[in-house]
C-alpha cells in the first residue's frame, strides 16, 4: 500500500511541478565545474533533482572571488533557486539574498549567521567523521609510519577534515601500538593541481607513503603524484568517491554528500517544505562517510574493513565523538574501545 501511494505521489509530482517552470542556477566557487570534487558533487544533486522534477538548470562559473556578488545577483534575477557553493562565498550570499526575498538561496558549506534571512538555507557537514574513518585506514596501511595531509586553504571545512584524520590515526595508534608521524601542508588555493602535486611529491620524498588531500582541484595533483609513484604509494580522495581517478593508487576517499544536500534542498522547495536556517549532516544522517574502496578493499582486508564499520557505528551512536576544533583535537583522549 505504501509503495502504491508513493508511486501515485511521484506521478502527481512529475506532472504537476513542471507547470511551475522553476529554474535552478548554481554559482560555483573559483574551483568551478570539473573539479571532480565539491562543485561537481553539488551539481550532481541538482541535476538529479531537476531531471526528476522537470526544472530548468544552469551553472555560472566564478573565476575569482570578486565574481561572487555579481554572479549571485544576476542568477537571482532569473532563477527561483540559487546555489552558492563554498565557504568563501558566505559574505556574498548574505549580502545578496535579502535583496531578492522571492528567490530561494541555498548555501553549501556556508555557516549560518544571526538573523538568517528567511529565504536562505545552508548545509554544513561533519567532515571530521568521515575523515576519522579515513585516518584509521591510513594508519593501518602505512608501511613507513609516516603519512601526509594536503589542505587547500585552512578554512573550517578543510580543517575539520584534518582534525578527523588525525583523530582516526590516533585511535589506531592507541589500539594497535603503532606510532605514526603526520606531515601537513597547504596549497593556499583550491584550483591549481600542480600546487597539490608539488606538495604531495615533497611529502612522499620526506617519507610519507600515503597522502590525504582536502584541497579541491589542487587535490587532483595529489592523486596524480601517487599514481606516478606507483606501487607502495597512495593518495586519499575527498568530498566525492575519487577512487576511480587512479584505481589502486587512491586508497579510499572521505566522502561528503554534497549531492544529497543539493538534491534535498531542491526537493524541499518544490514540495513546499523548505525551512530556512542551517542543517548539519554527519554519519548519522548518511551525509558523510568513507568510499567503498572498490579497487583497494582486497589489500585493506576484511579485518580493517570490519573495524571501520564498527567505529562508524560508534560514531553514529554518539559513543565516539570526533573532534571538530583544534582545541578538541588537542584534548582528545581515545575512549575505551573493544574491537570486534
């Protein structure tokens, strides 16, 4: 009966909503489409929702931060729903949104402010939770006991990846009696793969055998560096499942379901259930996680994979709280954990 009702509802939705002739425009950050990461993931969710609902869609590329305000403003003049993608777009979005009260604005990775405009909803993520699982796998797989981290800009979402990564490594060290050194560097950019590649090459030269990136398109260079180094060296992807980019050389990816957030946002507006304010997605909401390791699960092995699932359950239950600030990371004490 429930399936029948869902089918009827879906058919009504498919035929009724196109009459609204709604349009969605996504304004990218400077990384733009083709980053194989954050922007591409957000666009994927918009495409899925707009295809289902029969809505018009468009992408506006930002070449520099000065483009954010004019791009958002121009988009709002012709679209019913405008997406602003990336932490760096926050100021622009909050300046533009009040000028277009009849347009819905969706911010991805944008923190809320006091007195949020009632036409704005933002989506945040507990990046640290997915990165924790990645850190645990990395700690298990390193042979040199030295690993790396390459960030873009040290903004809160990037740093939350780092906090979780380090916490996951720390838990593995505690449970398995291993000591691991962590190298870190920042490209200070999200758009230049060469900068990511250069940093990864430097960390590999210093002794790291696995490098996790949270650097947007710069991270594509990290993956390229691992692929060129070959057997015994790995990159770790971010935001979306990037394992396919260098099969066997991308150990795993810390997945952030920006596609799910953008899909949910469009659907909520179309269904009339939109609520302004901030929504934060974590493991419990299936908003973050770890890739299925399609190309590497055999070398990771069933023992580590089962431990990852167990730790994921602890996070979901709230038994294991992953630090989301430097202060909490510094104070982080590995809890009593009995592995299966």
